[in-house]
C-alpha cells in the first residue's frame, strides 16, 4: 500500500514540478502511475491533498539537505552559510530545474488558505528562521534583517535559476552574502 502511495506521489510530483499543478489533472496522474483513480482518492481525498503532499515532500527533502550541511559545520557559522549557499546554488544549476516548488505554488495559488500555499509560506518562514540562527551565531548586529535580506536573495536565485549570470547561482549567492555581511 505504501508503494502505491509513493508511486502516486512520485508521479504527481514529477508532473506538478514540470507542468504546474493547475495544468495536471488527476486523470494524467492516474494514467502515468498506472493506478486506479479510486486508489488515488483512497490515498489523497482530493487533488489539493495530493498537491499538499507533493509540497511537503519537497519541503522535507530541502530541510534534510540543509540539516546535513549544518551537521558538517558545527560551530562554524560562516562556513555553514557558505556551504548552504553552495548546495542551494548547485540545486538551481541541476538539469531540469524549473524553480522553487514553494515559490511556484505561491504563484499558482493566491488564496492564502490553500493547504499547499500554507506549506509554501511555512517553508519561507523556516528559511528566514534558519538564516537568522546562523546570523545570531555569527554575532551579526541585525540577524533578523540579514535573514530577511538573504532569504529574499535566495528566493530570487531560486526563481531566476541558471539565468543569473555566467558564473552560476552558487557564485551569485556567495557574492551577495559577502555584500550583505560587509554592509551590516
């Protein structure tokens, strides 16, 4: 039963990420996954539930990677920040990258009470919180201000993808972080 749920979620996730959630109907998810529509609805009572599960999965993946990077740099906030920005930049540069799923969902669903929109908003709040924690350990004068500015830069990089410039997203993020650190 878990395998079927996983197959549905993986298929829907690939389609949602590539095509957008509004462009993908449950019939396409069912056809591509080879699962009956009744089975899909047994696991996900509505398309919105499926979208929310997709976004939660993306969220978990992102924070697992973040936590792995953080664990590799205990007590070294400057190095952790550099490493976090590096893997985010590498994520952006990967083949097939179509933007941040959370930002994409926020663009597709303007209703702030939509379950997936709530997941997206919580993800962005968590990014600011984690950047603020790094900034506090670095003893920055305005850690919350730094976290807000850096999160906006990260969101911009996630949205812009590889189009940032020839040197790539990671280099851009590192450069902007140095600019913010030097300004404040």
